[in-house]
C-alpha cells in the first residue's frame, strides 16, 4: 500500500536509498518531511518499505526526487505507482511543472519517467561541486 512518508521510516529508507547513492542525515530527513509533508510517499507491504518517492517544492520549482525500489521488488510497477502519487499530490497543490534529475545510465529510471510523460531537456547542463571539508581551505 502507498502511504505518506513518516519520520519513523528513516531507518528503512536509509537502507533503501544508500545503495542508490541517496543519503540523508536524520536532521535532513526531518527537514524534508517538515517542508513536504503531503508529497513524500512509501510503498509498504506488512512492516517492510519496498519503495519510496518524494516531491519537493521550494517556492519556485517542484522536483521529483529520491525515487527508489528495492531490487527484489522491481518490475511490479511500484515505482510508477509512487511517482503517480507524487504527481497527484503536486496537482492538488496547483503545481503542474515538475522536474527531476536522473543518472544518464539509469535506463530503467529513464524509461519509467518517459512512460509518465517526462521529456529530456538536452539544453540543460547539470553541474556539481564538492566543497572541501572544514579541515581543508576553500579559496576562490
């Protein structure tokens, strides 16, 4: 069943997201839920979380993020159901332009998003920077 994400889900979500290189601290997760209480969902069977998807809105941009399904639960349409739950929640908030980031080598993810109507924007370049730790110096 799909339900709203809760703080008590943190431990299981860490185990789900960590292999996908998605990490949250407990404080970061609390902030995520506080800012997006109606747009983050999990798929749960019994006591086990099999998948998750979260929609975030910063006042300017609605983003789909943190979509993941346990490997043994893939191929059952859980990811699509979770993403649809986020999209319906966004619509209910009057948000209609949704963006996401997906790794270029994630063929299954790209196929999922395209099946839901997402289109690639090849004119956008995604860039990142890893700032030095406090022990290092940062100079421009």
